[in-house]
C-alpha cells in the first residue's frame, strides 16, 4: 500500500479511537478540576505539604508556586543525578555537572531532551525516583496551567484562578496515574520489558558479544508518552524494541501521546460552558496534525528513489506511515520521543517535523501546554481579526485590551526569540559548530532543530548533534528553562487579567469564535506567524537542502 | 418685539445633511501642503512615539552612512527609498492633522479678544477684557455683542447666533433656567439682553478645547490603539531578531550579507504600513465626527462607540417628533365625522400650540370644506376664543351666533357638558380608552347649538408621531447586535404602544433620572457598553455614567461637561451615526493591520531567494515572481513597501467602507478584501515595480 494512503488510513484509525476515548476523558478531567471534595490521600498530601487546599490563589501566587516548584525540582533532580553513584541500582552510571543540570532542567520542564544516553547516564534509581516522578509532575504542571487559563476565561470579576498545589496533585493522582497504570499494563502485554535487571552480556550465535539491557521500562515508557515527555529509557528511544516492540505498541504509544491534549479541548468547552469552542480548538489541532502528517508522508515517499519510499533511519516494523505518524505526533505534542531518526528524513520531511515544533506546539501540543498555547494564539487571532468587525476584540466575552495582548504577545515571542538567538550564536561559535555532524544546510538544520526542540520543551532530537558539551548543555538548558517558565508566567498573567474582567454578552455584533471561518483564521495566523518568523532560517536549512 | 416660543426652539432639529462642511481641498493638495510638516516630524524625539516608523528611521540613517562609505547604485536607491518610506509615514499623520488645522483656523477667528461688560457686586457695569474674566463673573451681553466666555444665562432670554461653532445659520434661543441656559463664548447675541455667569476660565473654553481637538494637539492614544501598538512593537521585535539571526546563519552558509540588504529586509518585514497609518486613522476618526458636527472629547469615546451594545434613546425628539399630532378623529353617538372635524377645526383655530395647529392641518387634509373662516375673521364677526388654562383644561370658541365649541381632557369636557345640562354620549368612554391603549392622547370635542344643551361629538386622537425610517434604523442596529431602549416619561401603556410602533427592543416608561441611572448601571454590570444622549442638568449624572454620553449643544453646561461628546446640531438620532463611525475606525485599523501582515509573505518570496541565490542556486525556485535580479528584487520590495503607504493614506483617512452587517458577515468580507487582497497585491505590485526598476543601469 502506498505510504501516503497508509497514513490517511492511519489518521482515520487514530481519529476514530480519539473520538471514542477523549469524550469521557475530557469529561473526567472537567470533573476532576471542578470537584469540591478532596480524596483522602490528597488531603494527606496537602497536610504534609502544609497547603490549604480550599484557598484559591491569585495569578501571582499561582505563578510563584509553579516557578518555585520548578526550581526546587531542578535542584533536587540535579543533586540526585550527581550523587547517584552512592545510590542503589545505579549500575555505576553517572553524568558530569553540566549534563546533569541539562537533564534536571529538561525533565522538570517536560522537555526530556537527553544529552546523555539512557544506558550510560541514568541508573534505575534516577530513572524511577527522579525522571519518572518528573515525568508525572511536569505533565501535571502543564495541565494545571492550562486549567488555570481556562478558569480565567470561564470566570468573571474574579481574583483567583485556582490553587496550583490542588491542580498539580489532582492532575497527577486522578488523571495521569490511573491512565499510566492501565497503559503500562497494556504496554507490558505488548512486549515492553519491566524489571530491575542489570545488563546481561551474552555471546551471540556468530560469536560476537551483545549487551541485553534490562530495567523498569514499561512504567517509564507509559508516562513518557502520556505526559508528552519523551525521555527514553534507552538512547534509541521508541525505536528500541524494548520500548516499542511492535506496530501495536506503536499505535498505543501514539494514542497515549494524543489523548490528553485532545481531551483537554473538551474539558475547556465544558468549563466555559460552550462545547462548540472546545470542538473548534480540537478541529484546528487535528487539522494541523493531519496536514503535517500527510505532507511529511508525501515528502518521505516523493524524496525516495525506491518504490517503497525512504526507509533510512526508519524501523522496518513501523514503515514510513507509522514512523511519520509517530514523528508528527511527538513533534506536534512536545513529546520528543522518536521511533525513527528524524535526521535521516528527507530535507522537507525533517523540516516539517521541525515546523511542527515551530508552530509553538499546538498540533495538538503537549499536555496542557498545547491548550494554553493555542488559546494564546486564539487571543492574537481574535485581536487581529476582531477589529475587522468593528468592536474591541473579545474572546468569550473577555475584552482583549492592552494587558491581554501584551501578555499574549510576550508569551508568543519567547520561543522564537530563544530559537533564533541561540541558533545564530551557536552557528558561528566554533565550540558549538564542532558539535555538528553534517555541514552546509543539513548542519544548520541540526542546530536549528536542537534549539527549536529545547525552546518548545519538546526534547525531540534530530540526531547528528553531539550535544553533550558545556556550551550546548547550558544554552539548551537555558532555553528549556526560560521557555517553560516565562511562557507559563505570561499565560498565568493572562489568566489573571481575564478572570478580573466582566463578561460581555455575545450579540450579533460579536465575532463568533466557534465557526469554521474562525478555525481557518486561527490556522492561518498560527502558520503565518511561525512562517514569517522562521522562513529565513528554514530557507537556509531544509528548504535550501531540498532545492539543491 | 415678539420672542419665538420655546416650542419653536424645540422643533429646531436641523437635518444633519442640511449643513454640509465647506468643501475641502483635494487630498493631493493637502498632502503637498503637509509635506514640510512631514519633514519636521523626522525629528527622532517625535518618532520615538511611533516605534515602527522609528525603526525605519534608524534603518535610513544606517543605510545613508553605509552608502556614503560605499556608494553603489543599489545602496543609494535603497537609502533614498527608505527615507521616502519614513517621510510617507509621517505624511499620513501630517495630512490627517492638516485637515483639522483648517477647521481650527476658522474657530480661532471667533476667539478675538472681546470687551466684556462685567457686573460688580453692587450691579454696576465695568468694562474688562474677555481674557480677564474669572469663573463666577457675571457679564451683560446685548444684541449685536459677542458673548465673552462660556457660561450659563442667569437672567433674560435672547436669540443667539451660534453659527461660529455649529455652522448652523438659524439662531437659537438661550434663556435663564431650564435646559437651554448654556452659552458658548465667541457666539453672538442677536436680540435682547442676557446676563451670563461665566463657567470656564479664558483659554479653557469650549472653543479652545474644540481647537485643540480638531488640531489633534490634545490627542492621546486610545486603549485599543495602545494595544495594537504593543502588538506591532512585538512583531517588530520578532522581525528584528529574525533579521539579526540571519547574518550568523548566512555566514555559516558561506555568504556574509551586506548590511544594506539586511536593513532592506527588516524594513520590508516590520509592519510599516499600519505603523505609519495608525495615528492618521485615529485622527481621521475624530475628524469624521467633526464633519458630522460632533465633538468627541477623547478618542476613547469614539472607540467605545464602536463597542456600544445598548443605546438609550429619549422618545421625544429622537424617536418621535417632539409634539403630538392629530392622527384621527372618532365620532361618538350620532355625530358625523364631518361635524366632528368642523368642530375640532373651529376649537383649534386660535390654538397656537403645535397640537392645536396639527388639528387644523388634519381637518383640512381630511377634506373639511364649507365655512372655513380664519381666526381674525371670526373675531371681527364677534366670536370670542377661550384659551386653555390649567383650571378649565379646555379651550374653544364662542361664536357670534351663540354656539359654542370646546375641546379638552375627557373629564373636563364631561364636566362642562354636564354643567350645561347635556347628556353623556354612551360610547365616549370606550373611544377614550381605545385611544389611550393605542398610545395616543384623547381630546374630547363637544359643541353647543344656541339654546340647546351641549353634546359630545367625538374624540381627537393625538399621537406621538414616530419619525419615518426609525424602524429600519433599529433593525439595522439589531443586526449589529445593538439593543435600543426608549426612555420616556409616558405611562407604560402609551410607552409600550410607541415602542411597538418604532420597533425598539425595550422601553423605560415614567422614567426619572434615577431610573435612567439605574438602567445604565445594570446594563454595565452585565458587561454591556451604553450610549445615550441628553441635554438637561438632570441628565448629567447619566451622561457621565454612560460609556458614550452625547450632550446636546443646546443643553446645559453641566450636561456638556458630563458627556464625552457634544453634538453641535443637537440631534439625538446622531447617536446611531456615532456608533457607525466608532466601528468604522476599529475596522479600518484591523483591515490595514491584516493587510500589512499579509504583505510580508510576498516580500519574503521576493527577498529571501534574492539574498541567497548565489550560495544556494536551488532557491531560485522560490523566486516565483521571476524578478529580474537579486538587487532589483530587493529594491522593488522596498519601493512597494514605501508606495503602499501613500496608496493607503486616502483609505486610512476616509475609513474603509462600512456597512451595518452582522459580525460574521463583516469579518468574511473584510478578510477577503484586506487579508486575501493583502496577500495577492504585493505579488503583483512588486512584479510591476521590478519591470521598471530592472531598467535602471547598475542594478541588473
């Protein structure tokens, strides 16, 4: 079957399953974040942490809580990695200080960029106590911020936008954990390993030596995907047969990546009391996703000389279509997992995967981050187009005035600013240039991809870049940290100023934001803004390579 | 001399089109005249306020230096066009301001120094200069004199020529007390003598403020303008970063770019079009209001007008003609219609009230014939007219032959008929009730033949006449999502009937100023912006509370002070136009922003392949316009970028075509014109310019 046709069918299959799963999940998420009661175990956590779960926070307090939690997590994780030599089940693995710092920031910010190779950099203890825990709470943080922004839109003349500690706890315990348990078991049934074994060295039939890795893979694999994290247990990530053994686990992994981002659009619709709005956001996300997947599949077949398409860097058990779908799902969701080597894609295919990130991770984006990312874009869209109906622009009855547009614009400028600045500097800095495997446009793509991935908290690696060196570890770490927490802070400021406002009732004079026209407009603005920002860079990288 | 009654002044509602502004000089001429002004605006201290234009200015300075150091045909051409871009950007603002200047000059002429006759505490007169007047001073103004400052009439009544500020030649009545006591400095008293208490300091008078407003000197950026500016600054910042990051990438790729090229790219990408036209759009919006004889005290109010979702309209004078008119007559018992018409005619002959005149007009229009003597004829023949008094609540006539006619309130006429020994018509109460239900005022007519008991002939249906075309305008407003609420002192029954007839969405009957205030606050609490018009002192709190409060120029100083707009024509229906102008202002801004951003796509296709085609020949595939050479491509983009500003100046001043449509229809239409248009136009424009530019030697 032709890979593009296979991709179309794959998209259809994924779409149908998401339709079935995301409805109840979105409703569940809605209940979780509007529930007045606390679970007993949650109350225990609040009491231990000294948090009053019934007092809500203003946006400033909420933001301080998020950032403080992030900084504390980075510090803890950095320390844990540095001292792992003294901890049990560490298998003698270690990282130097800057790699460890990069790793600590990376997992805390839901990026999961890995400068280290899993097999040599992280023992079982760090994987379980450090990385997997962050895989949960960093994802929960993203959900919390998205919910806070939606509360800002849903509430009127309110000061508070929720309580971060409550949102964090509920997202972890009530959402991520149960799904992870089910998903983990399904993965194990599919053949993903789960043990605490040390590497076993065997002699193969031909007489060579082979190291068979062990480890608690399934438990980390499920949250790696569910929380749109992406940090692989092994260096080969989801291309590794112990992480992603079959076509079925591959489908399951794609679904795990997509369910929460899509389900949150329903939660959004329910919380603001207008499901049409949520549906439109989901359609916009889905259109961007499907469009990117189809274009990439086309690029991978059109670029190939073989009838079967370009299989370089792809696993035989997945083929082009399911590699492309996995690649699109992970680059579009800030997951950063790979089941094929993006470096080996055709220039345009690799460029499209990069473009998925450059859109600002909104197709459908990471858990929570996708929703708040697209709502920020919706605010910019409403502002630009809303004027054209002759009223001060508004979204869901909230006026987009000076403060709102400032926060939205700042939130959307952080990522391009980081990507462009650090890519440019690194390309002329000899230490950084030496890390490139390729030269010419492809080398530029390697560097651009790395900073795009870090600044979008994606973590996906293009491969080819030897990132484990002080300059790249530190600048990529900086990009991850600033992108994550600056954008969250601006988003929460936006939530705060939206919550304070009255709600203006919708009239015939209000621009509707649930119509196909608005959807087209939103997609247009997302693509045009990313295109205008990154076109010169893309022209010198993937486009130049493709046209040469 | 006879003074026109207040009624006459009341009916003075000028048609808004009867007073066209003096013909304006053509745009091209204004632009030419504004050119020196535009050049003085090149001062960086001024430009800093327009960040986008400021970036262009920095770029122009930079390329100037570069082309002095290393002059090439390309660098000199780019430099010249960058300066042209900066000047064009300032020209837009200068032209917009220039249009106001002419108006201000006319107003200034009225501000000649007047000699005021100030009253001392013991009521003696002293001559002082108008400039020395203080708030609270009392001055005397007589026929032929100019009122020395803004104030309220505290004694007397006079006709005043306010054409200096309104452009309306018909004189208006100003009298002490009531809602028509405010006078404006610089206007001329035509008759009689008034005493005015000064309410504003010299230099802060209404005319001074008007001058500042039309000149744009007092202009402050409006909230939405600030928000848009912020977005433009952020966009500019992104493009500055993108262009700055390009050089290292270019060096990596093996081609160091010339600085001139980078500046050219940056200027093409940043939103220069909307950045240049933004303030002109704002000034022009205010100017459009001035053209309609409305003064907005702040740009904020104009913007708010576009957002209004509830319109409070006074019934009298706005929705209906101020006066009730005879609309029908209903005969009772055995009386005939002709008989009733004749009696109604006779009883109203001497009645000079508008209602009375309307009854005469109605009777004649209904084909009343026969003995149609005029009032003086009847008086000469010995008839005696009985005027309306508050006690009798009736008026009428006693004819020479002894027959008598009376008309008046039902109960009063009934009492008269009864007292004179007549009988009640059996169906009179039905008819009276029927008229009341229909929102009319019933006037009962009774007549007495000589020697006979009087009998009731019927009822005149006096009706508030809704101005023609109101229903259509309200329908339009409804399509825009604006709710109209009619405010009236009438009882709920009458109010409901008129509301129904006029097609308003809601009404507030038996409204007191407090009710009005409560209604505004309730609407605002629901997140709706409210617009209203008012003139009386008791309207002042509501005018201040409303988001758009339009005070009538005939109104009191308190009302004018409280509102954020003043309508010089005192036409409350203009509220509807004001809303339209507010919307048009916002649409123009949005349309040009969209256009500006959409333009960038074509510019990338012109410039990026031109920049790198030497290192990556494959990029020539992106040169979809097939531009002549890299230099001509870049220069053409720069020239297009400059010329599009000039091309759009007229649009920014006139405002984009605005039709009252629902939001989604408006969006679709404007998106098609300015979004898709903005995408396509530069591809064509740059190609055409390139055809010309490629002829320049040294660029090939």
